[in-house]
């Protein structure tokens, strides 16, 4: 009998490690990340100049602010899925071209209506940018450890852009006109358009299935009304419009999920959410961004309107926390190779809870130094936790669905930004309105503005006689500070909840 041939197991081929070209590609992919995150916060500094130049109504001003995040949040999932189908690099190029062109139009918009239309268009093209950048990282960095580092840099860039927005906005408005905050996109995106085809290979789903217009419409109808309803209820209290908008969004969301579960090739594979590592990481990102944006909402007002710092000085107080967030995101990479996510992420979130807890203890007497230390702790924890959670989101999804999975992560970011202002901002504003005591001698219009926000009281005080103005400012600042401890306590609790969620949902994840 002849001997049976000896068989040997096929050698396991390690993923190719990235070289200089891939790391340069990461630098290019960071450009739209910085741009979109800066755009989330930079507009606030241009609003007074826009109000003087275009004279929008109150509703018009609201839509100038809201048009961008409404469209962006509503289209992220659809655009992520579209990138899986037509090519993520192609979608990135289309989005960058459109965003740059519309930014020029927005900078020179002659009317409120055209500026609102431009802001909505920026949301449309911005939705193409973010999922493409994160999903392309998976194709560029095949090695898990290198990809984790790349995602750490990506997450740090997103956080850096949000914190840099106030600094950049203050500098631009101090030296140029309001349109300069939009023109910022042009010099950022031109290098991307030139270098992307040279450095990044195309990546797509090889079996994408047909484009599903009904699912696209349902995803937009699910997200945009919910975001609008939350902002409406947060800004003006209970209203039928806000409740109906949220109800419409929830119904559309249910229909979207049912449609995805029934289709043989869904736009978004809802089975991803059955993976505890995926759904847990998405919720962790959501709660982290809520806390981060909520902190920036009240700390920026406290630094400028209570302590009396300029916008640029206030931004500089936040710089150490920004730097810590970036460093923490990078330092956690080698640690995450050896320590399980169910340990690393909760520790990071509890550090962030400590930062909020410091403000809850100090309350309205928080100095610039206390706020600086608090933001350092908050940034350290969030920077570390989000690096690991973003890596889990991308790694949990099949490679051919990385665009849609990235879009879910981005949607959590955008929804978290809205909820951060809506939840923590509303609590702080409600506390202010309940506590402020207006001195006698104010007109009805002045009393209404001063009772609404601390910023309104500061503006009114500037037009009053010295004694009356100082009395109003003292009362307004005390009223604002009375809500700081409560808001910080809630922010700390959110971080603790996220930490518990991480322990439970990630307990079986080894790497």
C-alpha cells in the first residue's frame, strides 16, 4: 500500500503592516475629521455678526444653527451604506468637493434663506465625509494594533476639532468677517482632493445589493425629526411640535428596523446590534459625547460670563484638557493590547466622572484652575475610552460593512452632541430661570432677555446705569452658578452609567 501523503496546515499569514504611505494617508483622512468637528462649535462665534449682517428672525437664526446637524445626523447611515456600495474613497471625494464648494457659497450668502440652504447642503456633503474616513481606516490598516493606533489618532482629531472650534472662531471673527468661518473648509479640503487618489486605494462591499430609496428615506425621517424635537423641547419647553416630531422619528425608526430585518441584503445589518461589543461600544460613545458637549456648554459660559475671560482666553484654559485627551487616546493603545476592554474603558469613564465630580463639589465657585483640572480629567477618561470603543465598533463589523458600521458610530457622535446641549444645557438653563432675581427698573423687553439666559442678562446689563447693571449681573451669575453643581452631578452620573454598561456589555470581549 502506498503511504498517504502527509498534509501540513496552511501557515497563518499575518496582516501586512502599514508603512509610510499608509500613515501619510491617515494624515490626509484627518483633514475632514478636524473640519467637521470644528464646524460643530465654530459657528457660535459668528452668530452675532450674522445677526447684524443678515438680520434674521428668531426662527431664521434657529434654522441657521440647526439645518446642518439635522441633515448630517439624518443622512449618516445612508451615506455610510452608499459608500459601501459605490466606493468609500469615491464618496469621500464627492463629499469633499461639494463641502468646499458650498462653504464658499455660505461665506458670501446674501440672505438668511440662502445661508440656511447652504448650511443644509453642508450637512448633506458632511455626511459623506465622516463615515468614509473611519471605514477607510480599516482597509488602510490591516494590522489590528496599527489600526487601533490609527483610530486613536482619528478619535483624538475629532475631539481636538470640537475643542479647537471656539479658539479658531474667536481668532477668525476678531480679524475677519463672519463668512471666514465657512471659508476655513477650502484650504483644508484642497490637499485632501489632491492626495487622496495618490495615497488611498478604493474600498467597497463586493456584494452590495441594490440601493434602497425607501430605507434611505426612513433613516432620514427617523433621525432628523428626533434631533429637531429634542432641540425644540430643550429650547422652549414642552410643545406639541416637539413631541410630534419625536414621535414621527420613533415610528420611522421602527419601520426602518423592520425593513432592514426583512430584506435579504439590508442597507444596515441590524444583526450587528446583537453583538454586545458593538451595541455597548456605540452607547458608550453616545454617553461620552453627551458629557463632553454638556461640559463645554456650561464651562464656556462660566469662563466668559462669570469669570470674565475673553473667548480666546477661555479657549486657552481648555487647551490642557484637549492635549490630555489626545495623549490619553494614544497612550491607551499599548495598554489595550494587554488589558481587556471591560477593564480599560470603565476605568477611563470613572476618571471622567471624577472630573465632573470636582465641579459638582466646587459648584459655582469654580475657578479657571478648577475648570482646567476638571477638563483634564474628563479629557483623559474620554480620550482613552473612545479610542478602545471605536476600535470595537469597527472590528465587530464585517469588513464589507465597515462603512455602515462607521456611520452608526458617527450618528452616536452627532446625536450625543445634540443631547449634550439639550439635556445638560436645558437643566442648567431651567435652573438659571428659576433662580434669577431681576432688579426693579427693567423694561419688559429687558426683563424678558435677562430672564432667558446669562448671556441675555449680560447684554442687558451693558445698556443699564452702572449700579443697576451690576445688580443684574450679580443676580444672574449667582443664578447660573446655582445650576452648575446639579448639571455636573448629572454629567458624573452619566459617566458612571457608561462605566457600568461597559463592564456588562464587554465582559466577554478579550481584545
